[in-house]
C-alpha cells in the first residue's frame, strides 16, 4: 500500500492527526542516529482508542508500526518503513508515595521538575536528559551517569500499561493467562548465557524476570517490538542531601581503566570518563599530556570515601574536589555534553557512525576493552573519541572515519563485537539494538537464547507488525540505511 491510500484510510478512523505530506515524512525519516528511513504515514493518536484502531488497521493490512517518543535514540529504534505512531499526547504525571505514574510521552525533564518539587527523583539520567521521553527510556532500557548506584530503567520500572499488536490492553505484571504463558516461556528455557554485567540493553531481558511479579522487566529494552507502551509506574527516591564530586586527570586511559574497579569498591554514585577530545572543550587548565578525566561522585559516606580515594588512585592528578551543588552541576554539564563535544571533533570530510558506540564489559575487564579499542585503532588506522560510564564498564566509542566506506564500517563492527563478546561483554549497554545492532543479537546470545527471544516475540506480535527488523531479524541493517 502507498501513503496516499493509507493516509486517508487512517484519517477516517483516527481522532488525532494523520500526516503523509513530504515535509512530515522527511522529518520522521531521521532521529538522532546515523540512519535515514522514510515511513509511509505518521499518526499522532489522541488517546488509547486511536492507538487500538491504528494497530488493528496495521494488522489487517500487514503494515509495520514503529512507536516514537522524542527521537533522541542513537541506533535508529524510532525509524520504520510503515506507520509511525508519535505518542506525544500521552503526557500525564501522577505522583504517589515512593512512585510516580508517568505516561509514555512525558519528557524526562518535565518529570524531573515535578519530582524535584516533592523532594524526589527518578534515578536513570541519560545525558540527553530533559529531551527524552519516558516511553523511549523504557523501550531502550536507558541508563545514565548514576546507574552505577541507582540502576537502569529496568531496575526502577514497577509496572507497564501497554497495547499489544492485536489491540488488547494489558498490564504487566499481571495474573492473566497471557502473562503466565510468557513467564513459562522465560522460565522453562532458562536464563544462563547472559553476560555478567551491570547494564544491558541487548535483546529481551529474560535474565531480569525472576518471578511473575516482575514480568514488566521484559518490556524494558524491547524497543516497541512487543507492544505500544502507554504508561508506566516508576520507582522514585529522595534527593540526596549532600554530594561531593572529584575530578581526576590521567596521562593514560589505560591507567584510568585499571583504577576504575578499585574506585567502584568505594560505592560511588557515579564514575565517568571523558578523553582528551572532550577535555579540550572544558574550561580548565591541565597539563598537556593529560589523556582523560574521571568524574567520581559520592552522595553517602562522603568524607571517608574521598580520603580513601586519594590513597588508591595510582597515577592521577586531583583537578577538583567540589561540594557546592552549583559547581557540581556545572561540571556534570561538561560530562553530559560529551556527545555534542565529540561531534565538534570531526572535520566536514569525516564521519562518526553510531554503530559500536555502546560497548560494555564487567568493570574488572575495562582495561581489556581499552586494549581492544587500541587494537582496532592501530589495525584500521582510525582515531576514536571515547567517553562514558567507567564504573559500569560501559564506554561510548565513536570512530572517526575519513573513508565513507560502509563495508569497512561493517567489517570493524563485526570484528569488534566478536572480540567484545568473547571477553564476556555485551554489544549494547543502554542504547538498544535498533538498526545498528539487531543483526548481532544472535551472535551475542547464541541460538538457544535467541530462539526464546523469537518465541516471546511471536506470542506478543504473531504478525510481526511491531517495529519489524528490530531485535529479531534475519536481515542485515547495520549499513543499509546509514547516512554517510
């Protein structure tokens, strides 16, 4: 079917907006990733009944449906060839005791502001922060700088209200026959084979489902492939009364990686790294041979932790010890601007594809990940911009390529992912699989676990209309729609 057929059909049955003009299709053909994929029609449903009608229409006509929040994802999760569902109208916030009910279209910045007035916060804090939506955070199992202490979205997700591909509304967790069937699939096939890491956004998180009471965790990281998330119930915590941020400068990224597991044992709330490509945009005077900075924050046992930290760092210069909230906030802005700073580091004839940019290993193996990056750099003669969540063993690796060679990108990614998996790591920690990495999900987990993923997908979405090509796929998409 064509846009000019689907558009009028949907206009007749949907109360919200339906768009298929060239400008709208161009706008929704991109997100914050390196991909471009043109949809047929964009829908902006007014309410749940609209979503149900759109899903039933799509199922009847075998058209793919891709849910979209703010489009801030880095791997093309919100791009699709069929119907885009823009969920901006689902934006209510209801604050309770130790929890908040937030619709999928609520911006994280608006949620933060509402919770701050009550003295609370929702822990996951992606660097894109204010501009991502709650639905997108659940869909990608988003994390952030303070995941080290407070966990990812999956660890703070209490329940989900969603609509399945057949138009049926469901809650998770629940005692329904469908929920029992899904739990039996995850339980009977076991959960061994998942990497031993603190962050994981690859595939379906069967390992996190330990009982029927936390089946909602299966939806975290599912990227809209199991249902359309409508609203969520999230854990909230009281804002820490005090914080201290130490900024450490290293002459070697490798030495910072060696120190990271020792620092993690002090239980900081955050342990972040930025390399020299990012440092040059930070307003601070440092020796010229500094290769990276570590940001170490504590929000409990502050005095003793700072004192111990000073004694265990091997080859670092202490740049700052900050306790004033305004100063700490300023320095976190530097760290949270790392992606934007990295894009300033490339020339007009260079490209920086978001493909291998979310690798994670056990923090004890962080130095091996740094060695692997160096090995790939030397082999292919390319430079990298590097930053990320050292405390979780999660580095954002942005290769700077002069050759706009798609085959080279795939070759590097395949080799890198293979060696990363061999060392007990995972191809994506917090950004999801999307177009960039879905074809490598089977490589990550092997045939047995992948077959369970396939069973789960078919239970939720037997006609494969929900974000087709993401997580479960038999096609290669890593370079097919890449903008280079």
